[in-house]
C-alpha cells in the first residue's frame, strides 16, 4: 500500500487490538496479532495543505482571513448573521482550536480576570483534546480573548441562556447557567424540559447537552457561506473547514517569528512534531501578498463592499445630507457615506471596505490608489520589509482597484 494510505491500515490494526483488549478476539488467530506487531506503519501525511498553501484546504490568505472578520461584523449588523453564528466564527478565528475542543466549552469557562496576565483580561478555559486516557473536560487550558471577540461571546451566552430559561419556564441558578454548553445541541432543549429540577445539574455537567462536533463544523461552514466571500486565489466562493482557521493561526505566528515551541503551545499541541511545517513555510508567506496583488484574480477578492453611484446627488437621494468622504492627503473627495451614524474609522481607507460607502463614478480614485501604494513602499523601507506591517492596507488597495474597475465599466472606458 502506498504511504499516503498507510494510516488506514493503522486504524484497522488499532481496532483489532482494541478487540483483544475488550476480550472480543475469540475468533481471531494469534498469528494475526503477531503479524500486526511486526508492521512499521507511517502516519498520515502531516502539513501538506500548509506547505502547499492549498487554496481550499490550507491556511487562509491574509485577505481571506481579514474578509471573514469584516464581513461577519457587517452581516451581523445587517441582521443576516445570527449571534450564535457570529460567536462560532469569532471563537474559531480567535483561538484556532479543534472543533471537538470548542464543542466541549461551558459558559462557566469564560471570565474577566487578572489571574493569568496581571491585568484584567477576558479568558476562556478550553478543554484539551487528544489527551491519552483523558476524560471529558479533564484538562482545561486558559486562552486570552480580545474584547471584541469577548463581547460577541457574551451576547451569545446571554441570548442562549434566555432561550433555555424560556423553555424551562423559570430563571436558572448561577450554577446551572455556568454548566450550560457554549454551543448547546438544539435537540436537547426539549429533553431539558422533561428533566426533573433535581436531576438537571447532573445532566448539564455531562456531555449530553453539548453540540456534536460534526454539527458544530456544519454550523461554522454555514456561517462562512453566508458571508459570500470570493477568494482572490480561486475566483470562487471561499471554502472553509475548522482546520483552516487552525492552519492560519500557525502560519501567522510563524511569520511573526514564533518558534516551534511557541507555535505548539499556541495550537495546544503536546509536542512539536506537527508544527515544523509552519516554520518551514514562513518565507513563502512573506511573499504571498505581492503575488496576490499582481494576479488577475485579485479583482474577484471580496474587498469593496459598498455601492457605486453616479455622483453626490444620487448618494443624497439614498441618504439625505450624506457626508462627503475626503482624502486630505490628495486634497479630493471620493464619495459619500450611506449612513448618518457616527463613525470614527479612518477615512477614506476604512470607507472603501465599508458596505455603507458610496463612491462616485467620476471621482479621482486613482489618486487614492497612488497614495496607498506610496504609503506601502514607505512602510517597506521604514520597517525593513516587515510584511505584517507593510500589508496592513492591502485590502484597501484591492478595494480601490475594484472601485476603479467598476468606474471604468460604468463610464464605458
């Protein structure tokens, strides 16, 4: 059997060995076990999607990863993404943990504490996975969350708790709320209604109310699909799976100079045998942005999210008295804001990425592109080529390019 399929034989061997351990091997000859014990089987190929930068199964590109965060926020604000979907996306994106780990988290695992960092920080205790002989939630490991992610998780917990209390017809105790899963199996809500109050705590402490790993992955993929992101590498809707978030966390850490031990700890590995691919692949990622910026498919990337309008008059017809969007560095106006809400984002860079932006079809968007490219080159010199800083405005550059292309098509140029 070829090496890529050896792991399948290892699964069979493990299954048969387990039969002997359980005393179910009466009809299996000892010669079979002797043969199995002589085999030296290699494991499955580790790191292939990471090393090859697989556009469908490997790590997300910077543009794709940033688009997930931006589009999730916009879709939630528009009411097209539920809070539990937003929380699911946020926790996977922030932690890079395996689905089985996230499915095991309980509400009591979240806290705002100075215990681990010296200053108050939002922390989640994430159950470890792949612990030999470990029981359900036997080992918990703290992981810090930024406030923006924590706020989404808090809203989700509050809404989910309210649903359970409505189903029970009463307020839950503090201890009962803490034992609730972060993501509950919706089918168990009816079961909870039938459980006697004295037995509810034992039920909540078990694995039973937690969402199944496969259902959580489907929930994640469904949420990503709702974002309607087009990959700049394939020109097609972005494909997702739980491991792509994990791969992305590892590659971004490697690019920042993290070593194997740091990455192993970040990804909650017990050893470093599976993290070498992230370190080995760092140079390729350093040049990835430049490759993306120069390829034809860049025009398909989900960067510009607004709506092109003829002029300021058309923008005002949609939003009376719409504020002009200026670029002081080039002394010009490029469009209008489609909302009257207060905004502190940096114009015009943030505007080109905002779904409320209404760029004018005849505005000098090329001046904005010129300014952003000049700024990119300046950062490259000032930071000695630190791509993490140099590429900070690459999504905005793509968005401006897309607006310029839309203007050309609108004006038949």
